[in-house]
């Protein structure tokens, strides 16, 4: 059995991505971490794991969906973006 077919590999990858999100905050790795853990759980219960493209497609879809849901729930922090009202080259 290949490594990508084992659920624990996906769960460990999700935990590593979650730790990476805590070390390098940027709200990027959290969606990937959730996607990896969910795919690991789906492999453990026997839904996925035999077909690599389908597994990667479901991982990508769950990652994007979880990122969008978290972004919607958490929102954008105040002061996260700077809006410029004038250019420094204007005289």
C-alpha cells in the first residue's frame, strides 16, 4: 500500500500544516490542514484512497471550501488592507 493511500499520512500532514499556520500566521495553511485531515478521515472510513486524481481533487475542493467558509466566518481584520487616497507622485 502506497503512503498516499494511508489515512494517518494525511492526518499527520494536516497537523503539520496546522502547526505551520501557527508559526507563520497568514490564514493560508489552515484550509489545507482541514482538507488533509478530512481526506485522512475519508480514507480511514474507506470512502477514498484507491484513485490518486480523485483523492487530490477532493482534497483541493475541501481545502478551498473550508478556506472560503473560514474567511466568511472570521472575516477580514480591520486595518488588514491599506487604502491609499493619494499618490506620492501627485503634485
